[in-house]
C-alpha cells in the first residue's frame, strides 16, 4: 500500500511540474475556469448561469450554434494600482457544450447582479418523438 501511495504521489508531482509554467502566468487565456457556470437542463429547455461580476451587458457577446454556446467577455481594467487582485481582467472566451441542439430564435439572456442567465429551448427537430405501435 505504501508503494502505491508513493507512486501516485510521484505521478501527481510530475503532473504539477509539467503544468508549472502555465500555473503562475497572468495571461487572460490561462483562466480557463472563468466565468464559472452552472447548467440546468430539463427535457425541452436548459438554463445556463454564468458568474460575471463587474461586467456590463455591452461587454458580453453570446453566440449559439447547434449544441454549443460561446461566451465572449471583455473585462475592463479599473484605473489605479490594485493592492489585491482576485478577479481576472482582459478578454475571455468560453465554449459550453449544450445537452441538446438549441432553437436559435428562442434564446434569451439577462444580466442581473453580476449573474448572466441564458435560457435555451430545445430545437423542434431535436426533440424526441413518440411513435405509436400498431397491434395486429
């Protein structure tokens, strides 16, 4: 058991060292977890909530195509020197895979209190159809 733990620890160490270069960079492209999202899916609809505090509606761009939604964000830099900075700044792009193909005409988005809420309806051609079986 000790050797299994030792090899697992060693493998984790090598993985961490391999990612060390990108771990401490402040380049906006390395913030892959921004924005934090949650996807709620029903049978014929889905709701996506993204946490984007401090972002204005004019700085957001959404694109929906088939079963993917692309979020582009431009977070403006605040004037002055920051004593502490925990929120990323710059331009971000995140692609979210949806659980179904979305109807592009019925997508709605709302930004309220730093939370972006996107509602998507399932495309009619992607909805499951019930087939009646005839008995003979």
